[in-house]
């Protein structure tokens, strides 16, 4: 890989890291409390209501933590906690033909049940010119179809056929767009389910990619900043691949799994840790990449939102453990007392030291 290519990525990562950290707490200010949005699923993937605080155990780096607050959120409890579905149409990482198919499937989803949507839904568009932030959230699917028709995605200047340079451009644009979305949503209350309709951006990782320590630090800073933004914005991210069965089983569809372990040190950071699918899993979301029925894949994502309707969605909080140094990775594991149930939630956070620990 050429020096100029790496230099271009490094420069962009440095600016992305700064962008991602604009609204995150500085290293001198540890975050006092971590809030977790949790869905409890049975073996079939169905959300389970009726659980109590004593059914949950939170492990921070394998150490049990005191649960400071607990709420079974949902319509059945008369909860006023808002929930929004955000659909992102990705025209940067998808072929023109696939984008057209993607839009058709999105329209099919929006027109189900006569256009009556169970939750407020908004749509954002990601093109070569950047992210057009989501419009007004609507429960009227037919109105959203009209909004979709008014926003043509057009042909792309950055394509999948442009080799490493095109791949680098797409990755930089994509990470910046995800960062902008997280910062835009952060002031809004409640939980957001973001369905990013895309095969994902290039992972730019392999034997031919040799990184300097400076590049590793910049990648790490971007990971810390963006993962913190997503968590503080209460975004659960879902990746839906519109290429469906044409991609199913290919190396690209499962390569992201190599990067799911939390990054603890800059020297362990690689570009693959910045993948869409990686951030989706870490946020407590899902990766769906084996079906051409994009409309039904979106429904699968929103099934997690339907847990809200049955009060099978839980909000827990605990005090963050202070770190020994800045940006210390802490793995989160939520256990449920019933062994047949599994918690779907965030997988970790980056802790900061207290003033006393820094001295």
C-alpha cells in the first residue's frame, strides 16, 4: 500500500477523531453513570416481558455492579420514554442498481398496513456529498414514501471499482456520517433504533496494510470517540445488507466478526475495528446480510422496538468504574437469572480516570 494512500487516511482519521470527541467527556471528567438499554430474548429471539431488577446482573470487566436504577419500559406500563426508528439509505457503499432496489423495498415496508406505522420513523440519506440528516419522524408511512420520492440519490462519484483510493474515500465519508448522526441525535431524549441499509464500508485491513503507531493511535481515538457518541446518544445500530443473497456466504459478509473484540490499546487498533457491522454489534444491535427481502429485514430490526410495546425492554444503570488511565476499555456483560434468556445490549464502554487516579 502506498505511502500517500496511508497518509490520506491518517489525515482524515485525525479529523474524524477530533469530530467524534467534540461532545464526549474529556479524559479529566469520568462519566459517573452508564445507562444500558436491554432487550431480554428467549432462544427463539422473542422479547420477554415481566422481568424484575433482581433478574439482572451487570458485570463490568467481570465484576458485579450495583444496579442503581431499573425500569421496564413500554406502553403496557404507560411509560413516556420516547422511541424513534431512523432509516438510513446508503448510496455511497451500494451500487446504483442496488440502491434502486433498496428504495423499492423501503417503500414496501412503509406502505404495510396501509401506511400505519407502529413507531415514529424518519429517513436520512447518505450520498457522496455527505449525510442528509433524518427528516421529521412520522407514523404515516405514505407521507414518508412521498418524502422518499422527493430525494433522489443519483449516481455516485466514489464507486466500489476505484480500488484502494475509492475504498478509503468511502470509509472516511461513512465514519464521518455515522459520527454526525450520533451527535445530531444526542440531545434528543429516549432510545433510537438506527437501521443503516448498506453492505457496510471497506474494512481496509489485511496483510498488505501496515500501520504506524501514529495511525494506530488515530484509529483508537476514533473508536473511543464514536463508540462513546453512540452510547450517549442511546443509539442501537442495525446493519441491513441490501445485496442479500448475492452477498450471503461470501468472505466479505462475515469478515467483520474478526473485529468484534473490544479494542483495549492503540497498538491493537486496525481499520476493521471501524466497520459498520462492528459498531452495530457493540451497540446492542444486529447484522442482517442473508436475505433479499430488505423490507422483512427492517421488520426484524424493529422487532426489538416492539419489545417496548410489551414492556419487554428494560433500562438499567450503574456507576462507571474509574479507570487507571484515559480511555480504558471496560467490557459489559448483562446476565439474566433465567438461563434460557439472553440480554441484548451494549458490549462495553471506555472509562476515564478520576482526578485522584491521575496523580
